[in-house]
C-alpha cells in the first residue's frame, strides 16, 4: 500500500470518528449538568444520542469505505431507536420501557459495529480498531443494562446517568481516535512530500 493510499484512508476515518465523538460528548456533557435524571430526561437523552448518531453516521457513511453497508445499517438502528425513544417519551415515559429500549439498541448496535470493524480491518481502513472498541463497550453496556434489575440499577436516575456515562466514554475515545487518525494522515502526507 502506498503512502497516498494510507493517507487517504486515514483522512476518511478521522472525520467520521470526530463527528460521532462530538455527538456523544454533547449528550454526555449535557447529562452531567442536568439535575433531573428522570425517565423523561433519560428518553430525551436517548433520543438526542441516537438521533445525532444516526444523522452523523448516515451523512458520513461513505468515509467508512468497504464497511459502508454496515455503517448504514448502524445508522438505521440508531434512527429506529431514536423514533422509539420519541414514541416512548409521549406514551410511556417510565424506567421499564427506557431500559428495554437501551438493551435492544445497545445489543443491535454493538453487534453491527463489531461486524463493521471486522470488515474495515480486513480492508485496512483506518478507524477499524476504534469501531471495535466502541462495539465492545456498547455490548458491555447492553450486558450491564440487562443485569441492571438484578444489581438494582434499573431506576430512572441510574439509567439516565449510565447512558450519559456511556456517551462520554465513547465520545472521548472516538475523539482521541479521530485526533490520532488526523495526525497520522498529516504525518504520512508530510513524509510523502519530503520523498
């Protein structure tokens, strides 16, 4: 693979990661500063996170290269979850429906992102490692949510707080990955210009 190809792939990946990071961080930071952690706030948080993620992934899915189909599927899962959060917000703003939504979304999202990361890794797409990390954290989050009634974390305050914490962790990691990819692409371009 030439340095130009590496640079092009890296420049594709960092923008997708950066926009996803911004969406997740906005939601994570908002949850920290909101005093009310009711089921309504949890559903609004979910709606914002899923909606922003769906939009950013859909708009920038071409940057995923060979994993574009998987990333479009991921955007669709986020969009469906956002619609479900909006419906629940007006019909059943309670902890149990919020918990069910979070479990289903996290499981589906994590599995699709894991497949996207594997396909991207096969084609040496920069950012595949970051997607794998997000998939693993999302699947772990799904497991935590599934166990939350057993460990006593199924109240609205815990569900909303954990969703905000998840968003913050993913946002910070994707931001670091985006910065890394952008700097790597810049270094590769600089080296190819010197040669």
